[in-house]
C-alpha cells in the first residue's frame, strides 16, 4: 500500500515564505549591528594647582613741599649822566632846524583830508529799493504812451499772431540815463529785441534818490505787445 503525504505537512509550498522571513530577520540584525555606537574612553588628567597669595602693593602718597617762588629779578638801575658844556663849545651831530615864519605862513590853515568811501560805494552800488523811485518824464502814463507810439510790431510776431508782455530790466543812472538794458522774459518773434530798442531810445529819467542823493537804481519794465 503506497503512503501519501498530508498536503498540510508539505513544506515545499511554504519555502518562499520562510525564505523571505529569514531575509527580513538577517537584514534587521544587520541594521541593529551598524547602529550600535562605540565611544572612546577619554582620559581625564587632573592638574594640581597651587594657590599663590599675591601681596598687595601699598602705595604711600607723599605731599610735595611747596617751595616759595623765586624773588623777581632786580631791575637794573638807570642812570642818566649830563655833561655840562660851555655855550661856545661845538657839539657833534647837532640837529639844527631853521624855521622862518612870516605873515603869509601865519594865515595858512591846514584842513584834514576826508576819505569819502561812502560816496564811492554809492556811486558803484545799484539799488533795487530806494526812498524816491526813478521816474519817466511825465510819469508812468507818459511812459506807456511813449511805448505805444514808438514800438513797431515785428513782422514775424505779426505773422505768427504772437502777443503778450516782454519784461525788460535796466539801470537808471545818477544822471537819469538808461544803462545795461536786457530781457528778463521774452515771447519770441523779435518782440524782445524791439523792446530793447525802444528802451535804449528813451529820454533821460528823473534819477532815484536815497537819503537825498541821486543813486543808481535797477528798474523792471513790462512792455505789452498786442495786435490791433
């Protein structure tokens, strides 16, 4: 009679499972073995130190004895010797001054020379604000009438319909003449040049005054250009 194995006792079927379990166990044991740390024994050396007591240095302060100041040096004695001489004896290095006063020299008066620095500064300085402003002959109304009669509208400004105000500045000198005219603001088209031409041709003004004296004054004038 032939013997038959029990299928439950057949280990060949579970061979793969047991092999996997064995590999897992070996891998876990390897990881545990590598994670174990080894520590080197440290040598501890004990050094014996001897305590040395330092002696404190004692500083004794001494006061210096104040010495009296030295006496001031004695001033040398100045002696003046006078030599008595006779009237007829000649004296070397004698200074002789011959001064003759007549009637004309008695009446001469000496007057000190005054340096007029303030007047020279006022002659050079240009004022912007003065007590009495410079004025065109006849006043501001006569000035605007003069400008309207003498300004010739530039053809370039007329063709391009340019209008507006040109601002001109100039200096009214102490004699009323006009100096250094220049344009502060121009509108173009030749209007600035025409305004300068008319300002230069103006008659003399009444000069400005400061403390009753004629001085140089800066004056700003708007010149209006308007097409009719």
